[in-house]
C-alpha cells in the first residue's frame, strides 16, 4: 500500500514538473514592460533606429525578437485580434524596412488607448 501511494505521489510530482516546464517553454521571452522599455522608450530606442535605418543587424534582430514576444503576450486589455493586428503591422513594416510605415504602425497612443492595462 505504501509503495502504491509513493508511486502515485512520484507520478503526480513528475507531471507537475513536466507541466511547469511546458508552461515555461510557452511563455514569451520578454514581458510587455520589457519590450516597451527595450524597444520603444526614448528617442534612441530600437524602434526609432529601425525606422530611421540606422539600426545595426544586431539591433534589428533584437527588435524582431522583442516583437515576437509582444505578439505572444496576451493583450492586457481589449480584443486579442486587435492586439495581434497592431503587432503584425509593426512586424511587417520593420521587416520591409519601411520607416514611414513603421512609424505609422507603432502609434503609441492608438495601441495604449485600446490595450494598455492598469
């Protein structure tokens, strides 16, 4: 009886570890706050550099990585489809190297009005 209980507890513990590991693997690499701070804050931000065409290859790669995390994060508020659409527009403009489209797509006020949490 003790062996059966012990095996059951071990099985439950193993499942918890696997589920916890699986959840961590699904989590975006950066939080929304980190993406905003690293990618969009200030005049010398990655967003500004990519839009102006002055970003290095490493900066462009980091910006793309930040946008992937932003897309993977759930919308803090508002419709998820709207959130995904706004991020996709930023991703497309950045990938195409279209600075004007990137500036238009990364409209802080429009996104914050629709999605910024408390």
